[in-house]
C-alpha cells in the first residue's frame, strides 16, 4: 500500500466497477458531493446510474469509551463525528484505506474496495493492536435516487428489512434495485431519518446541496473476534452470486485477493487509473435515421469522467489513443471502436448518449473526425502486432462513411467547401470541443472554419487516402488553402476561425490553444518550419501552465482567470481561459516535433512538461488527472477530478510521444498508398 497522503476535503478517491458505477469520497471521509457514495450502480451500463448506499456512520466502543470512525457535514456547516481527529494515516493504493488511532491507544484499519465487473462494494475493519474488547457499530445511509438528484424524507420510502443470518436487504422504492448487505455482523432494525446532510462542493458550484437520507438499522461486530465485513450490492446481484453458501469473510478475501493481483498487474499508476474509464455497455442503441443498432450484451466504451459524465464520442476517441493504444489494450480499443461505428448516421457519430436512454445527440463536428484518427491509429498498431482481424473491415467502412458524409454535407451545416476545407456551424448550436452553452447563449460559437477542425479534416483525408486515391486532390488543395488562410503574418500565429459565420474572408484571430493541433496531436502536421516554431513558442509563452494550456490568452477580451461560481458563471468561463490538461498532449508533441524529436529533446520535454502533470495525481482525484484548472496560479483543480482524456493524453505522452526512440514524421501531404490497412 502506498504511503499516507495528506488528509483533505479536496483529495478524492474513486473505485470504479467497470460497468459505469462506482464508489467515491474524500480522504477525510466527509462527503462533499452528491456523487460521493458507497454503492452507486449503473442499471443500464454504463448509464441509468442510481445511488443506493450514500454513506455510513461508524463508531467503536471499548473499555476506554466511545469513539467515532466517521464524520458528516450537516447544515449550516456543522460537522458531526470526529473521524478526522482519529485518522493516523490514509492511503489510496491499491484501494482506499485508513488507520484510526483512538484515544485509548486502539488502532483500527478500514478498507473500501469495489469489485471489477460487479455492482459490489466491500468494506472491512480490523484491529491492528493492541488486542482488546472493541465493538464496532455501523449505520448505513441509503436512498435509491438518480445520481444527479438529491433525496428528501418522504412517506413512500420503505424501511422494511429482510433479515437472514448473513444477509440483510431493503427495497426502498418500486422500480429501484433492492439493496443487499452481506455481512458477518449482527443487524438491529432501527429505522430513522437523518436530515440536512450538506455537500460543500455542490454549494460552491451554485447547486442544491442539502439532502435527507434513510437509516434503516445498525450492524454490530466484536472486533476482538476478527475482521468485520460489510459488502453492499444490489439485491438481484446478491440473489445470483451469494446463494452458494459462501461466508462473508470468504467473499471479502476472495475479492481482496483477486483485486490485489489484478491491480498489481498494471505497470504504473497511470495505467491502473486508465482501467477505471474502460467499461462495459449493454445498451441496444435504437436506429436513428437509418442507422444500425448496437447489439445487446457486447461492446465497451469509455466514461468521459467521474463523477458526472457518461460516454461522449469526442472524449472517447481522444482518450482511447492513450487509455488503450498506448497501453496495448488493443482488444478493448477494437470493441470500443466497433461499438461506436454502429451508431453512425449521415456521416456522424453521436456526441454523447444521454443518461436516461433518450436518443443520442449528434451536436459535434469533431467526434467523427477523432474516430477516424483513433481507428486509423488502432489499425496501424494492430497491424504492427499482427492482430488485425477480418471483421475490422467495418472500421474502414465507417471511415469511408464519415468522409463521404462530411464531403457531401450533413447536419449543422457541416460540409466540405470548394477550397478543400471543412465548413460547419449554425446559430444556437455548439459543435466544437469548446462547447459551453448557457441557456441560448453559445459561449464560443466558432461558426465557419475553426482551425483544429481543419487539422482533423485534413488528417482524415490523409487517412482516407491510404485506402483510395480519390481524396488526394482534395487533400493537396486543403493543405495549400490552410497555409494561405490560417497563417496570420501580423501576429505570428494561426487564426482561430476563418470565414467566421460563413462570411468569406473574415477571421477570428483570438489566441486560443486550438491551433496547436495543426502541429501536434495528430498523425500529420499542417504547418512546419519557422511558422510551426513560432506557433509553439507563442503557445508556450502565453497559454502554457503546469497543468495544461489556457483556453484563451490573458490579453484577449473576455478572458476569465478563475472557474468558479454558479452554473452560468462556470459555464461562461469553461473555454475563456480555463486550463485543460488534455491539451498538454498535442502541445508537447508539437514542441518535440519542431525541435527534431531527438531523445535529448524528449528527455527535456518529459522533465519540463510531463513530470509536473503527474505530480498533480496526488492533489485532487488521487491517481488521476483533473478535467480543468483555474487559468491563474495556483491553478486550482476544477471540474471532474477524474477525467479520461486528461489521463489518456498523459499516457500517450509517456508511452508514445516521449519514448526515447526517434519517430520519423509522416510525409506532409501525399500519402503512401496502403490498401492493406483494412482487410478486404
């Protein structure tokens, strides 16, 4: 187990179940988010998430007195319980664990771990010494609510408990999975409501922050007799998995041993963290406008971030290159790409699948283009390892369908223009990754020809040219037009958008990080030489921070230094200065490219750029990298503390870009014909 980390309300741990569900909390043990819970399950993996067990109160009684092992925050900011005073040490590897030292000298260890592939959370306590009489009491807090919502006391909640020798279960609401507790403790039914739990992070985000939780009863153990086990799961899972006569401690030890072995197999913290985002999906996506459905029971996807994101197309394909390709998880990459390829319609892949099963949303110009890049790099990697399979011809067809759809024109004004570039956008819709929207206000509309969309489009044409020569002319034309239209000689960097609002000849020269994708982050660069060097130097000087790139330069109109406040204030700042760690991947790749890509350059880049980012893994989401941070020092982490593309790009840097082998840069325009990349 790792050395203890400092206790904090802002340091958070995550235990993901590989289905979309998870348990999470803070190092201090105080729940600060509505998402902090012990049993949060995905009823339609990876969506349909419900919180079943929110938390617990725990205390120990010894001859020396009664001592709390938990703390809760109640309105108006009152802390109940003195858990923090008793925490001697905390660690989060291989799973969260605490050591409590009580006033009478008793030391107790608590562990929380989630089993991979099952909606099941295992919690245990044991005395470390000295051995003495000690009774442990635990009161679970339960609800049965949507994970985005808050729970209030109500007469419909059913406290009734079904009590068996090693199992207690509750069925709080009709239509909500029942809750099962598998335990070697004794249960005493003591139904009561606990009112006004307060979640400080929700309050800081301008959201409702108070809730009531039901406490059906209390479990009791004599710790002098051995380890206490309390395993939460859904009642349905318990009925199929816990009916074979296995004892709670046997199951606990089996899960601990299995998870210990599985987690030790990861070569690094980053790879262990990456595993949290790759999840099963069992949904059957209904056909949309002639599309095919995704089959039930097969397929994987990537959770964009914990605790509140589901699977998003853009995030999935950006993250996949690091989470799967850089780590050799080619089967996972294949399953993810094939599952998503089935969702394409009109040349577009969905931007996201809503949590409650509504129709997929397609408001993204770049998700499909990132798919093309990810699929191509997967096929290249698989071929090098001789793992390409016959049915991967589907990926080639998906790439062709996207290119054809975009060239001919599809939703939201997306179409290839006569100059070979890609035009997109219409009022009221956010299409690029800078997609914040407050009511009817699209914060960064970027209608016209955004710079990174051209980088993605021309890379997609370059990739398509590996399969057929029909796109060669358009690629050459687009590359020439890009250099002519986007280079701003007066400023010494690239315009952010040209033909703004589809008005020919207009430009938006705002200094944003999007231009870095014209040099790094994609298979080919669109500019090189002195122009590329100037862009990288400008981005480094005015946008780079230790945690990533600012989304807008400080001197630009509308720049916002901090991401804080209510929903409108935060969304308004999302891409107006806020720092994004995932952009460090394209930036460092560009930085290495313009310096020749030597091993010495890579060593310098690793020390200068990657090392500070990895140090952040101890600051917010433990073992992970945050979604965003403030634009100004000290660059406080914000948004999701566990973000897939942040982790994915760090892995891509670590395993691919900064590996000490010289990687030859691809040809600038004309592609070598490789008809064998996709099996016939």
